[in-house]
C-alpha cells in the first residue's frame, strides 16, 4: 500500500478504554486525524457502564463495543488460565469482531492496525493488514490482576509490528521490542483552548466553597493512582483548605478502602466530571495537585493532567513520580518526599507565573502530536509498501 497516493486510509484501533467513559490520549489524537482517515475504534465492554452494541459516530471515528477477554469477571476469569477455555472465549469475541469489520467495511487487507489493548494482541497479530503499530501509553502488563499469560500476547503482537509510539523512555525500556522496529516517543498533551479559555460561571458545588474564601486544592484524574496517605497528611496539615477530588475510581473497592480520607471534613470527592465541564472546575483551583503513587506503573507514565493544569494557568504541586515532570521544572513545584509535598503548599499557593505555565502548555497541544502520529503512520505505510 502506498498511503501517500490513497484518498482513504482505514485504521482499526483496539482500545483498552471506552470512548465516552474517560477522555484519554486515544480520543484526543484520533479525533484530530485528517478526513482522509476512516477509523474504527474497538472498545471493551465494562460492567455497569454504557456500551455501544450498535456503532456510533464520533467525527471520523466509528465506535463499537466488542466484549473480549479483559471483560470477564475476575473470579470467573481465573478459568481463562486454562488455555482451551481462553481460546474458546477469544474465538467468540473474534466472531463479533469479524462481523463488524465486514459490516462496517474495515475488512480490507490494506487497513492499518493499531493496538493499546494487549488482550487483543494475538488476534490483532494475525489480522492481514498493511501496517501494525502499538501505542504504549501505559505499562499495560503492570496493572493489578494482569494474568500470567498476558505478556505473551503483547510479545506476539510486537513481533509483527513495524512501529511503536511510547509516552516515556522508561516505558520504552520495558517493552520487548524486536530488532529493527521504529520507536517514536510521543508524549501526552492538551486541548489548550479547552482549558485556557476563561469560564465565568463556576460549578454550583464549587461556588459554595468560593464564598468561604478558603484555598481550594484540587486533583483531577483517576482515583486509583492517588497516594491517599499523602492526601490524608495534607488534609490534616491544611485544615484551612478545601481538597477537591475529581475523577472515577476503576477499582470498585476504592471508596470503601479510603473511607478515612473521604470522611475528613475538608476532603470532597465528586467522582467523574464530564470532560466538557472539567475546565470550569480546574480553573477554580487555587492549587492543582499531582499526588500520585511513586510506583513502577506511574514512573513510566506521561501525565496529560500536567498540561491541562498548566493551560488553566493554575499553580501546580507534584510529587516527583515520573521523568515527564522534569520538562516543567521551574514552572511547577516538585516535591521529592511526602513531607516536602505537604510543606510546599504555602509556597505553591503564592505562585503567580500564570503566563509562563500557559506558554508551556501551548507547546504541548494535541494538534501537534496528532499531526506527528499521522505523518509517522503514513511514512511507515509507504516503507512497508515499497
């Protein structure tokens, strides 16, 4: 295939997150691809969340839900350690996939296959295509509950890849990359205008706090990766501040396990906030927090919340949990320990470098990152066709 000469390019992306549940790197990049791209986004099924059993359109992206291995409940899912049963379950998901590929016109061997859901690795490795690539946006094997057979699925897919996008050098170093594969470090970014455009109306929940005149410290992101012990220390040391937590907890036991934090009088968890509404919340933070766990999974990450906070112009206080923070050193406050994190709150609240933070965020726009990914895919397709 010579993508440079084709009017239309088909891309099938196997995602580990649902399109409408949480705004992530995949949605931000794919919705910015040029109109010549026709994209099928294969999302997983998740118990208790809405699914797209019938395809829906999101710009030039078609989204469809296909249940697969990862969606099997954990206690039953242990049966998947038996290879025969695992293959039978995978075959059922594969049949559904093939139906939608043919029905939606994505069965051509000229398609490009992209993967960030390693559970699909063996299936995606066998699918005829012009190019296969992997998007390493997280260490997908380090998540709790990952089965022992999953590394083989990742390796099988990477053996058939020609291109890898990785969000950090730490993550790249963990991948079993075959010799000769091209790896492009493509970090995360921000919809700058979405977060930087001032919104005059505060969410009603925050308007109550604003009337009190107390500093508002906020975190926006998944709850599962938060260092809750650190937040408890901060809440105890800063009783004059309100601490606002925005975001879902994927682990359904998280709320019960963290009752001691959530019952503190100055801690308020609002759950998932719609992406369209998120800037109105973040812009009201007097200090945006990044109190993430310093574990192997997060050390290999690249937080887009860093750029969202910076685009909103608010001061940022982070624990030193990943190398991506180094690019913002001097513009944000970075603590080496939990004690430093708590002690730095007063200094961080006095930070007035709004313009500098916004300039930093503007340089990391999703538009630029999507353009680079698109160009890399086109060049790789041409090399494969050549």
